[in-house]
C-alpha cells in the first residue's frame, strides 16, 4: 500500500501562492489527442454499464472516467512523471448541456466527480512519494453552445442556451469537481466570454453555498490571427469582462501555437493584476488534423515567454504530449516567474474592445438616444418591432462620439425585459455597436438583470439606490458585482431623491461606505449620480439645481476616493423643450462648469453637443445667468 499524502487540501493550498511566487508552475498537456492514441472503440466507451445505451458513445472522452479509468490514469500519471505540478481533470464536457449530445445529462455530475477523484488519487500518490504538493485543477469547459452569439446566420438574435441554464450546469459541475477533490477550478478554452461569466457566477454561487473558496484559473482562447475570441473580444476586453472573478490566474490556451500567442500573453501580463498562464497547442493543426510542433520547439518558445517575465503557469493543450511537458518543465527550471501588475483603481469597462477611464480623459460621452423615454423616434421603432432601425440609432450615437450607450426600455406598453434581451442579443452581432460598453438603464431591477445576462462585456448598471432601503441595495449591488458590471448609484434614499448638496453628499457617502465596506465593491467601479434636475421651471426652488449638482460633484470627488460622477445632462434643460439651440447652449454651459468640478461622464445626445467656446457671447451671458442661478430674473 502506498503511504498517504502528507497534505490536506487546505495545507496544500496554503503553499500555492508561495510556490507560484518562487517558480513557474507546470500544468499538464493534452488529453483528447493522447486518448486518440489508444485507438479506443465503441465498446471501450460503453463498458458494461452502458452496453445498451441507445446512442453512440465513441468520442465521449469524459465517459472514460467511468468506463476506462485505467486510460485516464495512465495519461495523467505520465504527465505527473513529466513534471506537472497541476493536473487537469478529464472533465471538459461534464456539463449537462455538453453531455446532452449523448443523452447523458444526468451523468454529468458523476463524471465530473469521478474525474476529479482519479486525478486527486494520483496526485496523492506522488505527494506521498516525494512530499511535493500536486494540485488538481477541476476543468470547467466552454460547453458546445454559446450564450453570446447565434448559431443561425439568418437570425442574429437567436440563442440556443441561456445564461441561467449555463449557471445551473456550471454550478453542478463545480460542486462535483470540489466533491471529487479538486484544489483549483479552471474555466478554460473560453471562446464566448458570456459563457465564462456564467461559469464565474456559478462558481461564486457554490463558494457561497459551501462557505469555502478555491482559487480560480481562467483561460480564454483566441481563434484566429485577428487576436480576438470567437465572440469578437480583444484580449484586454476579455480580461475586463472577467476581472470580477478575481482570478488566481488568467491566460490563454488551445487554438494557436505558443508563438502566435506571444503578443496576447504580453498584453494580459500588462493589464491583469494576477498570475498569467499559457497552455498552447503544439502548433496549428496540419492538413491531417495532427500537430507538428516538437517538445523542443514548444518548450523553447515558452522559455522565451518565461525569460521575458510573462508567465507563472505553463503547460500544453491539443497535440502536446508527456514529452512536451517534460521539455517545458526542464525549460522553466530557475526562471523567475512573472510578477503580477499592481492593481490600479481605475474604471475599466469593455464591449468587444476595452474602455479605460483614465485620469487624463476630460469627459466621457454616453449616448442617450437608445432610450424609449428619451427619444420619441426610438420608442416608435421599438414599439413597432423595428429593431434594425433601432440598432441604427445606436450606431449613429457611437459614430457621433458616444463611447458608451445608455439603453432603456421602460415604457408602459412594452415588455421591457423582452425588449432589453432582444435588443442586446441583436446588438451583440453588430461589431460597430458591440465594440462599446453598454449602460443598462431601467428603474426595474429585473430588467437590468435580464440585460446583464446578455452582455459579454463589462457593462454599467444604471442604476441602483437606497430608495427601498439598505437590504435591497446590498442585494442588488452584490449581484451587480457577480455579473461583473460597474454601477451608477443615484442619490436617492428611503426619504426620496436628494435635492440639496448636503443630501446628495450624505446619501452618496452612506452608499459608498456600504458598497466598499460591506459589499466589497471596488470603489473604481462606483459612479455617483447626484441628480440633474430641470432648472428654470418657474418654481423658485428649482433655480439652484444645476449649481447644487455641480457643488455635490465637487464634494463627492474630493471625499469618496476613486469614484466617478455622472448625470443625465439633457434633464437640466427640460423646461426649454422645443428650443434646441437654447437647450444645447445650456448643456454646454452646464458641462463646462460640471466637468471642471469633476464630473467624469454624462448621458448626452451624442453629436448634438455644442462647445462652450462656440456660444455667442450674449447668449452665453444669459445662459450662464440661468445655469449658475446668478440673478432672480435669469429665466
Ligand atoms: N441619470 C441616470 N440615468 C438617466 C438619467 C439621469 N437616464 C435617463 C435620462 N436621465 C437621461 N437620458 C435622457 C434622454 C433624452 C432626454 C433627456 C434625458 C431628452 N429627450 C428629448 C426630450 O424629452 O425633449 C426627446 C426628444 C426626442 O424625442 O427626440 O431630453 O439623470 N443615471
């Protein structure tokens, strides 16, 4: 009998960060292409238990965990002998949805648990031998469906899987992997970031259920030389979308060979404040579907990555063999691992492309026109179901300078959830629109949540507030975080909307403390909206509203570190409806002063913005009287 491992899962994990700081850790290599070498036949896959299964089972490699565990064990043992520190479980397709191909949905969890146990047992044996920890990475594969793109060319809004279905499947998968002994969870070969966001959501759910957390590794896949994921994101956009998982490592695997991944790994190493992993294919597949890169070649390329200080974990994907892993392990000896970038408290969003709100940016223009309550035209199109023309409105806002678009379907005659879903699913297929981050605008939480389940990028929720009390505020903020979005917090509490500087500041401060101290919300992802109300309405108390917003902005920016301020700019001029030249002049004057006070972003009619310096002096004088409330007869 082999002696027992000296470690518990907790004691093994307690050493992980130290080991990863000392040296580059080795992940194992391919499973699928190695299994092929055994030339297994249908009967191997079936075993006795599934002898009468009504569907063909050949190719269901995860099923071998039950029917030919000896094969999986042999391969994994070879990888450990080659020097792997981290062994991946043979569970790439252990989700209900992926197993549905074989009618084996109900076996998904069992296969995952057994897969983890095979790997853990082997690792225990190696640990018992030499006292060196070996880690089991429970693999959560991408599934064979995409929540983010349509499988039908003629119907871009169609989806064959929902976010909620993926969350259910991934949660079951994660629970089973942990039950089987996994030390880490590895969400890998991500071609659709929305699927990965569902996996992150599910994993967090399991951690909350159990009251225990495990390190999470995330690895995306770039499908062609354009450097984008299948669903069109650039590397940095991909990272921004998944940063909320606070991954132990992030990296890339599969698809390309190591050499072609160099630029993207460098990009990840630059932007991600965590460890970096890479497990490439042994080159691109040749005409025969085989892989040609030799162990010497792959390992020399990865050695160069390591010498450049880019990586913490390296291994192989399709086409790599135990010989590749041995060569890679040898090549990493003595090379200093990547030192993760320090986290920067900066608002980072994404659509297909990243958006970072840097300190030098003057003002971020959020397009207001994709709003049924803010545009008669958009409302008419949505009510008529004319989504193509509605998408054109989004495109126009972006062309006119919007770097984010606000999207709102709050209208009595509409099913706002349905409209939000339809619009976002269609927008995902339009690169000129999907390029930018989305701001999901609704007064109904359910509508916002529906939207969050449709976007692969890092969006902004518009908005949450304490109007229904702290408990609901905390619940919503926690969910915003789990969906990986930033948030606008309105200055609104149980007493109503804040209309004085004091209330705007005190509500914002109270919200800040709750979000940062109790929810663990990153302050850089908080955007305060201290309410822009209409001025010059004829009611005297309204005359100072613009000044109050500007002053509240100044104080929020001075006292609530790393946060941002936004507002709906066109609100301020509501009483001049019908007189667009005056409205635009008011907006320009308002922004001129508000931006100086620290306003970072605003929901505006992109393209219609006038420059402060272009306003004729006489008009400017009058408009400033109104906006700055300089004289009682200003209006
Ligand atoms: N804060 C936050 N979100 C918001 C607002 C805010 N979302 C909605 C709104 N306010 C910002 N968006 C708009 C959009 C359009 C107009 C005003 C604010 C507008 N529209 C023209 C009008 O009503 O006169 C419509 C003209 C037309 O139909 O074309 O003014 O404050 N967080």
